C-alpha cells in the first residue's frame, strides 16, 4: 500500500502508537495538522 494511504488510515482510526529504538514501551502522539 502507498505510505500516504496507510497514514490516512492511521489518522482516521486514531491509532498513533509506535515503538522507539531508544526506549521501552509503546508511545502515543497526537499529530498536529
């Protein structure tokens, strides 16, 4: 899938969790538009 389509789905469903290489755990970010 195109990256912009995946990003649009993430924005729509609000699943903004991700993992970082330098820290343990999942992180959540509210992206500004």
